[in-house]
């Protein structure tokens, strides 16, 4: 199992915005792309998703860019990952896909436990946690 670049880039973009936004000055997608070494067109698609999910607010125009729409303390990493990747389930049978082996599947409890563990880990972190981590690194 591997998360796509969408989640990794999306989280990096949100952290960059949180660190660099000012009340009267949004963070441009171009600046994020350059600073985080993310392809601009790909980042624009990611930012559109984050905007649709209400994590960021876009300001259009020559001086446009993005602001966080939610405080970092209230942005759970699980929610961002699921917004960008879709619902997390390690195997299809945990997400409504019927399998004829489900009633007698010996490994299904393992997949349930692993999925639960992954979601719990992602849910215990917020964007604010990573802002604090970055301060420790400096």
C-alpha cells in the first residue's frame, strides 16, 4: 500500500500555506510549487480539490492565492488524505464490494485491523502537529 503524491503534496502545500499566509496576502500556488518542488499544474488540481473540500479559500486575481479556511488545529490528517485519495480501505471488501469469500475469509479480520490502525494513526495528527515539528527541526 502506498499513498499517492496527491496526499503528500497536498499536505506539504497546506503546511506551506499555514506558515506563509498573512491576513491581507494569500499564498500563490506558484510560490508553493516552487518552494515545495511540486509540478505547478498538478498542484493546481490538488488545490482545487482542497478548495472544494473547504480546507483552503482561493482569492482570484493578479495577487491571488490561497488562505487556510480552517485553523491548523482543526485539520485532521486523516480527513485531508481521504479528501485527496478517497476513503481509506486496504482491500475492496471493506468498502462495500461484495466477495463470495467474505463470510469465511480467514484474513478479513487482519485487513479490518490494519485499516483501523492506519485510520487511527492518521486521525490523531492535525496540521498543527506538523507546524510544531517543523519548528523543532529549525
